[in-house]
C-alpha cells in the first residue's frame, strides 16, 4: 500500500538552553502528521532561554536545520519557533456583545473577535498570540463554533501569550540570520501542551510542568485552554552543576553521571554500588573525583543524595507555582512532567510523593515517524510546534470583517473626491 501523499510541509525550531532542535513534518491528505526529518545539536549562545551570542545562536540554528533537511531530503524556507524563556506570561481576556436573539452569522463572530482586540492589555510587552479559546452563548460556555446558533449575547474567551519584546526579537533575528522566515514564535507551554496532553485532559484540568535545561515552565490548563503560567529560573542544568560541584568534576562528566546512573529515588543497594566517573576507555584521563576510590569511582548513594537535594529546591518552587495558579483541591488533580529534565529516572514517583497528586511523564503524541531518540519528553515542544502549526490557529489580530465599507459621494462631495484623486495620481 502506497504511503499517503504529503499535502503540506511544516518546519519547526525549538530554541532551548541545553539543545537547539529542528523538525520537518508533513501533513498527509488523510490528515495524519508525519515526521520527515529531525535533528538537534548542543545549544550555543543561549542562556536560560535568552540569546547571549547572536553569531553562535545563528550557527546552532542553521546546523540543526541542515541536519533535519538532510534526513528529510528536502529544504524549508520558513519555520515556527518555540521559546521557553523571554519572560513568558499568560492571560485570559473576555469580551461579550449583544446579538438580540437572532441567528449568529460569520460576520458576527468576526466583529466579536475584532472587538476583543481592545480588551488585550499587554502592558508594554509583546503579544505572541491572541487566540479565541471558546465562545459563550448567554453565559453558557464550552461552545466551539457559535455560527448558526441563536443567542441574546455572544461572548468569547481570548487566550493571550505575552513575552518581553527584546528577547523575542533576538530569537527571531537569530533564525532569520540562518536564512529562514519566521511564521510565528510560540510559547513552549502551548506547543508542549499540544504534544503531550489529550483534549480531555485540557478540558478537565491538568498542570503541565516543563523541566527544561535552565528554565521550568509551570502552566495550568482547564476548560480547554491555558489559564495561567509561571516561569521558574531553575532547570535540570542546575542538577548537573550541583553534581559537578559536589564531586569536583567537569560538567560533561556530571551530565553523564546524572543521565546514566542518576535517579530521583534512592534504593537500599546504592550504598554498596560504586559508579565510574569517567566514561569507558577514559579511565586514566582527568583528575580523581572528590570522595572517589582508587579507581575513580564514587558511591551511587552520594550521587542520588546530591540529585534529590537539588530536586527538593526545585520541587518547592513548582509546588509554590501550582498553589499560586490555583491548582489545588478538586480542580488540581493530574500533573504532567515533560522537558529534557523529565527523563531522569524515578522523577515521576518523586514528584508524586512531593506534590501528593498523580504524576505522569509526557511524551510526544499524534506524530508518526518520529525517531526513537526524539520520542522523548525532551522533544515534546518540538513535536508540538508542528502539531500547532498544522492546526492553523486563529489569531484575532489577523481577523477582519468580511465586508468592505462603501462610501457614496454626491454633489460637491463627488467633485471634491475627483479633485483629490487627480492630485494624488497626477
């Protein structure tokens, strides 16, 4: 059976503090999202989601895109950008208009969305997107499409994603310098939510915790939309730094220890297990680690202790953010952990015990052909970007009335208009 023909191709770049990743995906005629190629490389010129070296960041973006293009055997001209830093913030704006009990037409919806622009209050910040989440009819919410229905009053809840302007312009310029057009910059909580949360979870209420390299975004979904967002300047890189400092080793060695032998849950055998600091074949290279034996091995129990101590600080901030967002009681049940830091062994069990709520690890869904190395929590935002792009989201800033005003001139008004036209064009 022949593979379905690709109807449209989307490109995405996720700019993280630890890695910069790219993906090229195609939407088939049957509506199935298929990954054509993906690639990633270590981030350069990025610190906690902010561009700190334009040339280095541009090079890293171009390299990641070229790896994805080589795998996909195609090139792209434009991309959707994922951003986790830049002072992301979320708000919900509401607007309502009088319909008078008649049947709602498409123009009524357009006029409502145009009116909704006036209720957005960016307070000097950049609006990444302003999208209608759902409509209300006479106060009854949960209406996906009000056209064809009757109501006295028609309302809409608008989800607005804000960010600091200068960091977003830096990220955009880094991508443009890599000879790519930018379709839009998307907040990572929106993209990751599309990748690893089901529509039912977003409707019932769920907290999404993105444990990134240097930034953690805590967001709360309910009624199908993102209601609130808190950014914490802590990430899995801080765990790596704590390991490097505790044992007096280099960061790449600490990262390897964390990924290969690290865990968020202690076990009785940890005190008896000695783990090598150096990688296989490198036993004789580098200085000996603090608390190491004559073979440069350290007790696994000490490694787990360092990790859990750092996680304790991180979890306190996450818990504080969830309470601040009102994710408590009956409303706050499920927590989904995603991001590169969520790949740490035992993290879901650790978080579940600390928060007292069910916790699961979120991985990319709804995409076919994703490489095994990229079907992990660390690539949720990247996969979510192409899903978000394929959904073709409406932005109220680009919506306008379906009619053009017609002005009729008579008498002297007609003469004056003709005179102005002659002056303008001749």
